[in-house]
């Protein structure tokens, strides 16, 4: 008898979990979701992400382990499957001088820290990322400190390493393709109560387990109603201009919940200019004043975005966007549960790190699904 599994949600969390589960031929998987790759909606965080790998989990936490365990998977996909829409930032040599032994490096992700940002919302979010000597220096390739002599006067420390940037418009459909190739079935559905999803497995039989990957919507989903969830609103501008490296700064002088990051997506996905980290803000509409500040800050830190002498009029805008990061007080919920007699494994609440922790969290969720299924088999014996 195959294992009948429902994955509820088709964002990066649901798709990555379904992808790993679908590698076991004993699993018969239905992915059910209100939104699917191709949709752009304020209730659907995944398409709006940059998305890059910039670890923020506190050393020694589950979050740290999930991000650490995700890098090898993203690296492997980037190397083996160019059609997945992920590229290294960047493998073309550039000319940043690091020391007399390494005049040319292959890494292109640059992080700057200003100590004065450490108490702001953005500074706290980035605190692990920007600190000198972070844990991820042993995970990503080519990690280097930027010599003090090469830092602008307001920067306290900086580092360079190799990271990835994901074109979510290509990567999410690629995940759907991998799952369907392995036999998973995708269906649109909307549920008011989580237990109802057990009756929607494509076999027509009741599912043995539901994996709940509904992100921020778990705040309102019957049977879950998680009050620890909150939005961290992220506003972005997507442009055709290409700055070269991916750049992030610990904060801005424009507001304590505003952010500055720039990344160019793989496969013609444009360059994302960010951003903001506005907790408890549900506004789905781009704020034009914030958009202006985002663009000005981007040009100030990366003047090569536009031609010499140009300001924001030199940016070629593809679209403005807003996404709500599914932040959860206490961290993501990846655990077993039972609701109205239905076995559940939760995997939601990944804030601004859903991609960079995707394989780590999905791996934990898959282990929990296996435990549920083993107990089911034992109960039948
Ligand atoms: P979602 O993508 O929100 O998916 C939820 C799914 O559940 C959807 O399919 C939805 O339709 C479905 N659903 C919900 N409720 C129901 C229901 N009742 N019935 C049926 N279906 C339902 N992360 C990174 O790692 N790196 C980055 O660089 C990065 N940048 C970001 C930039 C911005 C501007 C934003 C907004 C986010 C960024 N993130 C980044 C965070 C990342 O996007 C999220 O953590 C991630 O997308 C969450 O994915 P998810 O699958 O859990 O939720």
C-alpha cells in the first residue's frame, strides 16, 4: 500500500518538501494549494523573494542547522541543473583586491556592516549575517574579510563570499516539474480547516498525513490558528539594470525597518532592489515614496547600476512588488501534530529565509513524515 500524503501549499516550503518526499516511490503525493507557481498574490510569499543565500540563523539554533544543511543542495542544483534558474554570484572573476595572494576572486556576494544599525529591526534580522567571523564562513566558498583599508568610512566591517541567486519565476516551476516527473499530482484547492485536506488526496482515499506548508496563512487556517505568525513586509523594485555583485548592508539611515540589498537573478530574471522589513504591516500596495528611497539607496551603494551622472531616472523598471515574509515568533514550526484525528507535519513560518533554509526544513519535515508512517504501519500489525 503506498503512503498517501497531502502537501498543503505550493510555495518553496511545500514544493521542496514534496520534491524530497517524491523521491521515495512508496509515497503517493497530492500537492494542494490556493496559489501555484505563476501566480503573484499578497498571500503567496515565494514568488516575491530575491532570492539568495545570506544566512541569518543564530549560531547553535535549529535555524542555523537548516541553513547550513540547505547550502549543499542549492549548490548541487546550481551545478547540475542550469534549467532550475539558480546561478552563483558570480563565477566570473572580478578584480576586487583581497590581499597580495588573491588578487582575483570568484565570489561576488558582498556584505557590509555598520555597528550603528544593530538595534534596528533590519540590523537585528541581519545580525548573524553581518558580524565578523560568522558560522557560515565554513559553509560558503571563498569567504574573505574585506580589508579595513578598502571599506568606506561609515562601514565597520565587510565580507565577500560566493552565494547563489534564485530566479523564483524559473525555480518554482522547475520544482513542480521534478515533483510531477516523480508522480506527484498538483491540484488547486482552498481549505478553511486543515483536517479537510485529508479528504482531497487524488487516490480518493483519506491521506495518512498532511504536511502543512501554508506559510503566513497558518495564522487563519482552522485547526492551526497560529498567533505567533506575523508579516514582515518586503517591498522591492525589479529593474533591467545589472550592477554585477550582490550587495547587502546592515541597515539604512532612512528608517529602522528599511533595508538595502541588491541581487541579479539567474536566467534574465532582472535585478531585485530591496527593500524593507516592516513587521505587522499587511499593506499589499507598493509605497511610491519607499520605492524612491529604495532606488536612491541602491544607486548610492552601487553607482554602476546607472550611467555616469544618472540618478533613478537611469533605472529601467520592470515592476514594483510587495511580499509578506511569514515571520514566526520563536522560529519556524517544523513538528508533528494531530488535528481532528488527522496526522499533520507542520513546516511553516520561515520569515525572510524560506529559500536558504528550504532543504534543511524540508529534510526535517520528511523525517517527521517517516515517523508518522512508521507508527501507522505498527498500529496495523
Ligand atoms: P508561501 O510561499 O506563502 O506559500 C504558501 C502556500 O500555501 C501557497 O501555495 C498558498 O496558496 C497555500 N495556502 C495557504 N493557505 C491555504 C489554504 N487555506 N488552502 C489552500 N492553500 C493554501 N527567503 C530567502 O531564503 N532568501 C531571500 O533572498 C528572500 N528574499 C525575500 C524577499 C521578499 C521581498 C520576501 C517577501 C520574502 C523573501 N524571502 C527570502 C522569504 C521567502 O520568500 C519565504 O520565507 C518563503 O517564500 C515562504 O514560503 P512558503 O512556501 O512557506 O509560503
